[in-house]
């Protein structure tokens, strides 16, 4: 029986587990690994394990002990530490690895984007760009905005952040996407948002906020992705299944 580890935490990882099960049937052992950040994650097909491995060494040990034939890293484009650990551990354990990385969003001619290298740069640029900011960066990285003054924040996240991580003047909006353009526009209008801050996560599920900002002429601070890891990368689930088929032939 072939055994595959999917590093998850994304809609693509859930779709990949379903696609692998549909393609290879019961002769395939699928395990998805989640970091354990959200209390009620979407549960994928197959086995699920939760929690960190203990760095690259812990993951190397886990891969050897469990005898995986392949690893597909389908973590979020900004989960750079996990991706780096997977590169190192798969090389050490001699397990083939594929990166599934959804395409980044591309700016259209109607977009008013301010590209920045990271969240710290976004926080520095923000007071010059707007006074009422919608943050859609998740709950883990709000700390970068803690010391920004003269900006009122609305921070949207799946589960509430720790109060000590929030900027001084911040309203938390909890909600899980996908959101549509009409509801995103309504939200931006309701709070008088004049600047949107987002990481360039890519994908359709979170793209409606960009369409809403475009239609309301709201500028967007767009945080660039971390560097792409070495090795083979595909951009969608179908290509990942093809890779798996060829690799296990
Ligand atoms: P990260 O900074 O790259 O990883 C930090 C540590 O969390 C890793 O070193 C690893 O611990 C553990 N970890 C991360 N992903 C894991 C996984 N799938 N299975 C087991 N352990 C994992 O990750 P992050 O940015 O905090 O993201 C955490 C999870 O949330 C990821 O699975 C990611 O796909 C998902 N997510 C992230 C974002 C985002 O914007 N960053 C957005 C949506 C979903 P050890 O070193 O102990 O193994």
C-alpha cells in the first residue's frame, strides 16, 4: 500500500485528499497533518494528525517511522517555516516531496496596490495610506500592527486573536470565508474602510475582497509571499495528482 503525507491547513489540502482518494481508492493510505491552529478545521478524507513535528528533525523521524512514499506540502503560501522544514526533512529521509502552491493574485490595471515585502513594511507604510484599515491577515500576525498609531483597525479572522496581539484601536470581526463581493463591499462601506491590508495568499476563496476594494476605489497594501522553496512545484490539485501517479508508477 502507498502512503502519502499531505501537509495541510488549506482548502487545497482538503481537495487534494479527496482527489487522491477518488483517484487511487482504498489501496492508498492518506494522512493529512494540521498545525492545530483552528479549533474546528475542515476535516479532510483519510487520517488526520494534529500538531507540530518538532522541527525538521522531528519531521524526518516521523517520515522514517511511518514509512511514507511521498509528501505533498499543501500548506498556505505564507507557512514558510513548515515548508522549509519539509524541504529539509524530505531530503534527509529520502522521501519525494512536491509543493502545491496556489497562484498568487496578479494586479489588474484597475487595482490600486501598494506592494510591500512583509508585514512590518505594511505597518510602516499604513499611516501614510489610510485612517480606517481592514486587516485580513489572520490572527497570528496582528502583532506587527501593535505600535501603529493614528489608524483605526478592523481585523477579520476565523478565531479571535489574543488581546495582547491587537493594535490599540481595533475591532475584531470573526468569520470564515469564502465571502462574496457584495458582502465584502457592504462590510467596507459599513465601517468606512479606506485601506485594505492583505497577504498575497492567492486563490478564489479570498479574492472577493480585492474585487470589492477595486469597485470602491480602496487602495490595498499587498504583502508579498515568502520565497518559493526549491524543488518541484505545481499550482493545482489535478497537477499534484498527476505528479503522484507518475512518481508511484
Ligand atoms: P509556519 O509558521 O510555517 O509553521 C510554524 C510551525 O507550526 C512549524 O514549524 C510546525 O511546527 C507547525 N506546523 C505548521 N503547519 C503544520 C502542519 N500542516 N502540520 C503540522 N505542523 C505544522 O505555519 P503558520 O503560518 O503558523 O501556519 C500554520 C498552519 O495554518 C499551516 O498548516 C498553514 O497551512 C495554515 N494556514 C496558514 C496561513 C498563514 O497565513 N500563515 C493561512 C491559512 C492557513 P514543528 O516545527 O514543530 O513541526
